[in-house]
C-alpha cells in the first residue's frame, strides 16, 4: 500500500489536535480545547423561514448544479456585506465562493506552492492552514509576534533572507492567540507589502465576533492588489453549511476557480442559497447580536477566572473578540504535562506547541477556547486548570494559602466530585496533599 501513495502524502501527518479533540469529546470532560461555535449560537429558529424563502425565490435552482465561482445572489450579497461592514470595495464578480474558508486555503496552496517554496506564517499560526499547505511541500518561515500580533520588522527580515512565495496571516482575533494586529502595524505592514512583490493571505474568520472595542480595517483595504481576503460564514451562521469565500486579485482568482473546479465543481447550491437569504433577508443583522451575547459572558468568565487564579508568572491575551485566549507560562513549564494532568481532572486544553511550525517552540503555551463551554463550565474548568498550573510552578500564592487553610481547593474537590464522580476524589486529594505545607491529618 505504501508504494501506491503519492510523495506528497509524506507531508500529511495526522493532526495531534484531532486526537486531543477526541479526548475532549469524552463524556464528563469540559473542553476548552476545540474551536467550535456553541450550538446555542446557531440560528435554528429561522431556518424554516429561510428554507421557505429559498424555494419561493429560486425553486429547483437551489438544488441544481451551479457555476464554480458561486451562486450569483450570494456573491452579490457578500459583495454588499463586505463593502458595508468592512469598507472593502468588491463587486459580485470579485467574490469567489468556496467550501469553507478551508477550501480557499487548500486552493491557494495548490496554485501557489511548489516544493521548497518559502511560506511565511505567524508564530504561532492556524493549524488548518499548515495542513492545507503541507501537501505542496513548503518551507515555513516563522514571523515573530507579540501582544499586538505580527511584528512587521519580522516580515522585512524574512524578505531580506530570500523570496517569499506567500505570507499567511490571521490579523484579527487570531486563532490560536486571540490577538489583533493594531491599525498602526497594519499600515506599516501594508508599506512593506507594497514595496515588495509578495502575496499575502488575510484569513479573517473572526472579525465579526467583536465583544468590545472599535473595529479595525482589513489589511486588504490597504493593498488590494496584493492581498487575498478570506472570509467565512462558519462563525456567524453555521459551519455545517460550509460557506467560505475570498476576494482575490484577478489573476489569482482565475487560478483559484480552476483549482476548485477539479475538487468539487462548486460549493453546495442549497447552502449558498440559504446563506444568500440569511444576508439579504436581514437575518444576520438580527442574529449576530445574539451570537455576541452568547460569547461575551463566556469570554469574561474565562478572563476573570484566569485573573483570579494565576499570578505574574503567567501571561494571557485579553482578546476583544473571537474565540480564543492564549496562555503563556514561565519558559520551562511543560504544558504537555499540564494537558495530561488536566484531562485526568476532566478538563481538555490544547498545548500551544502544536500551532508553531518550528517544533522546538511554544512548549510553555496553551490555547483556551471560550465559545463552546457555558459560563459555569468555564469557571469550573479554568479553576481546575489554574490550580494545576500553580501546582506546576510552585506558586507562592498557593503555598501560602495552603499553609493557612490546609486545603486550598475545597471548592475544586467538591465541584469535581459532583461533576465527575467519586473516582476523582482520591486523585484531587493526592494533588492537594502533595503541596508543600499541607499536613495529612
Ligand atoms: C483561522 C481560521 N481559518 C480558517 C478556518 C476554517 O473555517 P471554515 O472552513 O469553517 O470556513 C478556521 C476554523 O476554525 C480558522 O480558525
């Protein structure tokens, strides 16, 4: 069998995160690991309406083959949405519909990347992009980031070291860090892009999920001729419909269409027609605030629980939107171990190292998702997690509370037992009793 496989399969490893997500979906485990929208955020109550409208308007066309570029009413609706909400100048012809934004990433890899091409990505970056690009054998160049997102000078350095085929960025509420590239940095980056012949992919699935603060302009607005803007309805409608899209410079778009044609001819017409009605019928306008109301308190619960549970040895992002918080511990802290211990206590997280293209980085980081679990679960899970983290670094705050109370985790023991059953009791007791200063009575 091995001999039948194409060489490119050698670059298509099993995603460690998929394995973690299997663990995370076990009964009794609270998952901060995934990146899924909450089922509660889906507009299920309006679907019946949408379906009726679609068949009234389009009849059997909604079930027919359609053109590769996408269902015309959806392309038109998205062009209007993008210019109204994001200031992007797009006509219907500029919009290409894809099967999820993942479909655009795959097509970009296919048409742009040859073996050994240098592709620059943020460190850390979205793992799905790496999976999409890997079969084409790129050589990754890590771009440095800080609390404001990508450091523009890092891109300049990468360019100085040799030609870049592609730069892949998630500038707003990034997955995995939740960070947003500041407006000043966007302008600086645009200057760098303009003065070099490079193509940038701006992957933007999260910018509509803003819980506070003012919006930032897409990078594409600064340099439309060199930026492929990639969007999706997965986070603001439903990921199961698989509606992604892009605005790309004309030459790139033509190739993307050819690449897509060979894969699926076109994205499902019924999904596209539903999406078109979701936009033009004013449903998105009505439903988006509900999605934000669902996630806003979850984000707050996570940040509050981190504030309450961790000391200065840890740092975490405070995203104004999106679905993720990024947590960094002291350099020698191994989050792999934290992951293993957390799972035993019924909490799943993703070690951040998986989001780096360089295998030696990110060992002290974690990605935490707040869109999926409800507020109570977040408080409970982050309480357990911060307890473990403090234990790992021998935090003084914990040590002193142990000395004074004998058991710093009474609520944790009680909660875990009520959530997961008595089996965990002895496990938790062992953790508590192993703390310095705790005396077994
Ligand atoms: C940064 C980023 N890009 C792309 C995707 C893919 O989204 P979809 O294919 O559902 O549009 C995701 C999914 O979570 C993501 O986080």
